[in-house]
C-alpha cells in the first residue's frame, strides 16, 4: 500500500521551513532563520519576503533529501496560507502552487494558528503519545494568546483571546526597553533563572471571562523602569535578572489564572500548550506543574515545534488531506485571522 506523503511549507514570518511526513510520521523538518532583522529590533516585512525567495528552494530541496523522498512521490503539498506577513506568505503560497502544478499534485492550505494547536500530533515513532479529543490548548505566540477547546482537527472553539497585546509581545516589548537584543523573549527566559521573581510587582489586568490583556502589564513595567531610572541610571543594569524574573512570573500568573478557569468550565482532562511562548522554561514548567497538581494530562511540545516550523503545517495538512479538503489555485493568502 502506498504511503501518504506530505510536504509542508511554512513562510508566515521570518523563518523559511519545509518538512516531510509519511503516514503521520515526521521524516524531516528544515528551518532557515533570518538574522538580518536583529539590528532593527523587529521583523522588517520587505526584508523577510526577499529572504524567503532566496531560501525556499534550498530549504525544500534539503527537506526532501533528508527524508529520502522523491518529489514525484508526494501525495500533497501543504502550505501556510495565513495569518502572517503578506509578502512572506505570497512566497510560500506561490511556490506551493507552482510545485503543485508542475507535479500534478494537490495542495492543501493551512491556518498557521491551527498548525500550532495540532503540533502535538507530530510523531517521530509509531508509539509517540498524542492528545485525545477534546483537549484544551493554551496558544501563546508573538501575536496571539488564545484558549481553545479542540474537539477535532476541524472543530476548534475559541474560549478566550487577548483583547490587546499578546504574551509574546509583552515579553519582547519589555525586553526591548531593558536594552536586550531582538527577539527578547529568550533573553528574558535566560535571565529569569538567575533573578528573584518576587522582587518587583507589576499590574495585572482585570478582564472578565476568559479573555487576556497584557497592555496594562507592559505599561506598569515601563513606568516602573522610567521612575526608577530617574533616580538611579544604573537601575536596569543592576536589576536585569530580577526584572526578567518578576516579569516572567507575572505573565505566567495571568496565563494560568485564565487556564484554570477554562479547565474548570469545560471539565477537560487534557491540557496542551503551543506557539512560540511555549518554549519559555517558566511557562512550560508552570503548565506541567499545574497539570500534575490537578491530575490532568499535559502535552508540552518539543521546543523545535514551538516556533514557526513546517512540521506543524505538514501534520495539519495531513488531516485535511484525509478529509479531501483541497485548496483551489485561486485562493490567496490572508494577513489576519484567528482559528477558523
């Protein structure tokens, strides 16, 4: 019996990635990052799309070679259609369509956020554990903080979302004020391990229901630094680790407060996290400890599947292919959306 082989392509922001899965098992996952943005303190869309154009052919070629797969044996090509930077998405979308036409191979479009939610189904071995439906997913990335009840690969209900900044933005923007390089999140994580998380107190939002807000925390953090630096110009330098630890603790407390409410309101027995912020050590440990304390199954993704990667696109495409949910060639990328 022929294998179902999917090539996944991810190009939503500043990472060009390609992955290959066969019958649900990961064979390769190649990622090419872009260092050019570091000097600007954030992703420059035009530079990102140009880098994708340079990277996509060698990245796809490498992914196929590492997987030991001939392109003519592909069952389908999955690509990220959105959300993301339009110029970057156009590169991946156009490449997928062109390759599909050349090989006469069907294409499936993937919602980037759904890819993060379904990343827990990426398996390297047959016996690897995957979540059972329904499960609750805390999606925390640079631009999104959402609580999602996942009933099936195609039935996801958003229970709560950020009404302003996301957790990842709070990490990166506060890190920038501290003078840390971009992206700031990993630097906050590293410094937090050395600091006193109880040294500083920052404001927490008062938002009803299961929605999130991080703008108040960010403002509180900025005012704390501004007032302190006025009387002590060396304040940030001397308290770098303590600031990072206190910031991280506050963000985790905000995330877990809503997570706990969602668990109690849904009665789920399985909790998963996904997105770039799920690479944060404090977040990972806190969710794992919360699940242990409440006798819940926890799914914490390997760090390589937390950031933008094509393995999650491939597995999401695998589910769509099984349902024959193909993409038309006249479909275009979209910059903004949530889970659909």
